[in-house]
C-alpha cells in the first residue's frame, strides 16, 4: 500500500519525468520477456519433452535416459519413444512381478525392466557393453576400474558391488565374475536387492 502511495507522490511531483523514466524501462522489459520465452521454449525442447532412449542413454539410480523408476510401462513407452515387450515366461515366475524388454534393433539388447503392479521397479543390464552408468561404469570393466569410479561409495557384498549415495531408497548393484563386471541393475528398494529377480518377490495381500 505504501509503495503505491510513494509511486503516486512521485508522479504528482514530476509527471513528465516519471513517464519518461517508465518509458525508458519498457525496452528493458520487452527484452527480458523475450529472452524469458526463449529460455522457456528451450527448456520444453531439451528437458520437458519426450527423449528417445537408446544405447547412448545413461543409467542412473532411478532412470535410464527419460525412463524413470516408478513410471508405468505405457508412460515409459510414450515418453521414451520406445516399445517395451513383455517377456512372456517371466510372468509365470511370481504373480505380480514380470519383465519387459525393448524391441530389438536399437542397441538395447540384454536390457530388462522389472515391473511390479505396472510400475517399473528396476533397470537390469546384462552383457550389454555399450550402455554406461551416469558415472561411466559399464559391463566388461574390471572390479578395480569400477571401484576407482565410485571410490568410497561402493560396498562389496558377496559377488556384487553396491553403490548407494544421496538417494538412499535407490542404488546400483554390479554383478561380478572373475574380476569383471558382467551386469548391473539400478532401481528402488527392495526390488533392486532381489538377486534372483522376480523369484525373490513376495506379493502383498
């Protein structure tokens, strides 16, 4: 209220000067609005719009490219422009838990998504040598290489290396054999800890 009164007093004291100062600010306002729209449009194009998931996409705690843990299969397909096919036999393992995999031909061979109650729970990579994690780890690297990448945030557990950091409800589990990484899975707890996949899932009533 007092700000409005002060503005009115300034106008009454020198109307011409007040109008001139306001008009001088109009070009600045126009420029500000113009660049704000450019930034907004760029955000929609590069961040908010659907992004294809390919073998160049990075795997993180809770996503691979634009596919996020917790998405429904339909949303993941639409958002990532990727067809996900049901692994038919997986639905027989345990009621309520099954796997889907990307349609072949896009470099995402040996990549599976565990689905529980129509929500993606894990991203599982097995012997795919092109996909990398966000930190740069991949299948085929030695245990020492992965330990160097993740440093103190990596815990050895049986034949796995477990990476947990800021998002404690998510993690990445690396499977090892003969000193090398043979696969890894990323996702939410408790599903990401299922060493035997859907065999370990217990449906809740």
